[in-house]
């Protein structure tokens, strides 16, 4: 079974695929099942509509049922608020019944004064781990 570090490195590889833009971060994410088998990957703006990495992982699934009890590895804390008005990633992950989220870095305060993604996930009963 792949380690948390190894799966976060896969997410980092995804982040490098994201085209940089001045108003957003380049984030990568990986969604795995309970046996650490990769279900989907994603990166910022991979799909049309200003998509976030975690959102892309969910959109690529044939059914959201596959995300139940899964783990998401994200290079940055899933958003708890989106300036675009779209549904925040923390809410999408909660609604998909993800069991655990492993995060590489807390979101800096460049665009959102206080990212509450990790708090929203924990409040929903999702395990949140920050890797250092």
C-alpha cells in the first residue's frame, strides 16, 4: 500500500500540470479508495469552468458513489469559500462522503482572509491530516 507521502507526491506532480495564473494557485489532488488504489487525479483548471483540483477528482468519477469512504490527497487545503460563487471543495468532499483528506499546505491568505476548509471538513466528521 502506498504511503501518504508517496500519494501526496502524486498530487504534487498533478499540481505541476496546472497552468499558472496570477489570481489562483496551482493545486494537485489524488483520490484513492480504501486500499490506496488511485480512482482519479486532478489539477487546478484542468477542466473548463475554473475547476479546483479536488473538484476535478470528483468530476472524473463515473459515479460519486466511488468517493464514499475514500481519501483525497491535496497539495493545498481544500477551499471553504470560493470567490467565484461555486460550491467550495470542502463542501463537495463532504457531500461525496470522503472519509479522509491529507493536505500538504494550508492555504495562504492571498485571496481568502481565513481558509476554513480543514475546519469545515473536521466539523463534518472527515479526518484531516496535514503532512509536513
